């Protein structure tokens, strides 16, 4: 079955972390449709299709959301996303640099779906997607046999 | 006057003594503490002066006698007996002589001030010595009882006797009131001083607590941000080295690969160290959530988590009686985990691993032990055992950061207990931790 890949929105203020995440996704050919927002404001710009994303269309299939960002942090972005019916159901995976309980509790309280510790390991990521039941929404069509 | 009447009269006077009728000295009531106590001369009528003189004449005549008798009788008094014994004879004799001279000067020469000053000093001294003023009343009663028979002897049983008795009471009351008032005022001063001292100490203590709390908060914020800020570059080092290894292996020779692996391992190690520091500092945060812990169950559960590691080894684990204890379940679980993990780790090079776990109640404490027959450690370095990142073995022999025992010590100390260890190299080690019973 041909399932078209949907977009993955990465919200992270560290370009190096973003590069590592994209490299991880590339391992399973999931990097084709990745959109990067460098902070909370850009993330909302993308969702509302304004600012530098004014010409974009469609919602992301999943959002990878960093917690520690300057100005609007990940928890606040999550709050915004969950309070708007348009985006309420988009699966959000919180990215964090540690298992600090505080962050964990906060993210789950506000309706994050999952929690992944950076660097994003592809196995971790896929597990998180599976758990969300969004696996088939996100995953690419399997690569043709001669590419394996 | 009959003997009966006389006795009754004497008794009434004794009762009046106990009630401390402030008759004569109401006029000379001092108004403040030493130095500011107004030392007024008693206002005495001619008749009163004669009465006092009638008493004093007899007193002076038999002075030596009843001083000896009084000393003899007071020898066993709980307070004054001790004073009489402790004060050297010369000192007490000199003091007595002075007292008698001042008394004489006051009564015969109407020179009251020195006598008054002397009595005030007495009162202050009693207060400073912490003596109970009630005892002083007892002594004065004794004095009355000694002197009275002599007054009877001299004056018979008529008006002269009554006169001299009045004089005695009058004089003794003056003395009592002076001493009493000085005593009370000094006592007040002492109490006030104590209160001030306590207040100051409390203020210091409160200030220290405030500083400590602020310092702790700072430390918490600091360690939280360290966790994130230090981890980021570390993560990038590790992440890009991994990418290098994945993407560029064709260009790398064996040495190059080896170097990259070492870099990757080192950054992992640093990550572990940061995690260890963080969790160690966390141990001081938060309230202890104390509940009753079933030590038997906890130890058994902890042991079961090591079943993989013990698989294939010849292991004997003896768990003797383990008393229940009061403590924070999560933290005490960590203590058992660390101690048991060490016992298992350091005995793995032995053919057979023997581990003993037990506990006993002693002097209001529960002392638990975990003994193993493993590599042991050099007792000369025992003081380093519970230090952060301190190890007594090479990493290539036994892996580890050196935070486990530091954690154990922190937790146990927070519970009000202590840690201790004994060992002989290659013969095993015994680790003890104690917690108070309640």
C-alpha cells in the first residue's frame, strides 16, 4: 500500500541537535518531509501558516518538540497546540535532554503523547510513533527492493 | 506573763517571720537593681532603737556561742551545709567578723549605710549563686530560736523580754528585707540577661537557616541547569562521532576508528558522571517520606533484580533476621541496591560468592550489614570509601564511577544514621549502616 509520507515538524533551537535528529530520521528514509522551526514562535507560525511559512499547507503528522528553548519554551508551545481544536489531535513527542521528572510530569499533564530523550535515536523515535498508533500515518512507503 | 504565753508569743513572731512582714523596711524599699538600689537609712523611733539595743546587748554577749551552735546545726543543711564546708575557715571567720562589726556600727553608732550595703551584696550574691531565698528564711528562724533563750536568760519573762524580742525581730526584718529585695532585683537582671542571650542566639540561628536555605536553592537551580547545559555539547560530540563512524568508515583506518571509539566512550562516560552528580545532589532535596519499611521484603526484591548477573555463578546468599525500619522507601531501596550491587560485583572473581545480609537492634539503633567474600579493600584508605568519585580499585578490575557509597552515606546520614565498613584485602568486606529505631 502506498502511504504518502506526511510532514514531521521539528521544533528545536539547536541546529546541531536538529542535524542529528534529521540524520537519525534519514536512516529510515523519514527525512523527506521535515520542517524545522527554530523556536516556539516559528512553530506556531508554521501551524498557523504565517510569517516565513505563509506559503505552506497542511498539518504535520507528528511534532517533535524540544522543551528547553529561549522565550517560549516547549511546554508553552504544547499548551497552545492543545488549546486549539485545529491542532489538538496532532501527536506531539517532547524532546528533552534529561529524564528530569519535572519536565516529564509537565509534558504528560498537558497532553503530550510521548517523551524522547535527546539525541533522538531512530529506534526510540520509531517506538514512540508505534506507541502513538501513528506509525502508518508517518511512515514512508517501504523503499523499493533494489535500494535495500 | 506565763511561760505558755511567752511561748505563744514567740511562735507568733516566728510565723510572722515566714510571712515576711515588710514592716520596718517598707520605708526603705529599694526601687531598682544593684547600683541603683536606693540605700535609705531605716527610720526608727526612739523606742524601736531602745528595743534593738536591748536585743543587741545580749546578742553581743553570747555571739561566739551561738555562732558555733548555728554552724554545728547547719552542717547538715542541704544548702548552707555545703557552703559551710566549701568556704575556707579563714574566709568565713573574716566574713562573720565583718558582718558583726557592721551590725554593731549600725546599732550602736547609727551608721547604717555600710551595713545596708553589705546586706545588699549578700542578696545579690545569693541570686548569682542560684540559691533559693526560702532557705534563708529557715536560717533566720534558726537564729531567732538560738537567741531567744539567751534573751530569756538575761531579761526573765517580763516587759524587758518582750522589748528585746521586738528589737530582735525589728532588726532581723530590716536585714531580711534588704537581702530579699536585692536578691529579687538581681534575679530579675539575671533572667533578663539570659533572655537577651537566648534571643541573640535564636536570631543568629534563624539567620544561618535563611542563608542555608538560600544557598540550597541556588545549588538546586545550578545543578538543574548544569544537567541541561553540559549535556548539550556532550550530546553533539557523541552524536557526530557516531555519524562519522557510520558514514565515513571507508575513509578511516583501524587507528582512526579506534580513536573515534575512544572519543565516543569518553563522552558517554562524562554523561554518566553528570548524571551521577545530579542524582547525588538530588538526594539532599525534598522531604523524607518516612514509612515503615519491611526490610526482608525490600532486600529480597532488590536481590531478584540481580538474578541475571548472578546467573551461572556459584552463589550463596544468607539473609538472617532483618528488622523493619522507618525510612524513605525509595531512598532506602537505593541504599540496599548499592550495597548489594557492590557485594555482587566485587566478589565475582571468586570461585564461590558468599554474601551475608542481616540486621540487629542495639542501643536504640538498627544496624544492618552486607558482607561479602570478595576483593575487599585496603583499610588504610577506608576514610575515602564514602567520598564522591573516590574508588579503591582500578576501573579495569572493577568498573564503576565511585558514587554508589557516597549516595548510601548521604541517604543514611539524612535518616540520622551512620555508615561504616571493615575489610581485609582479598578476604571480603563488611558494610554496616545504622538508622535510629523510631
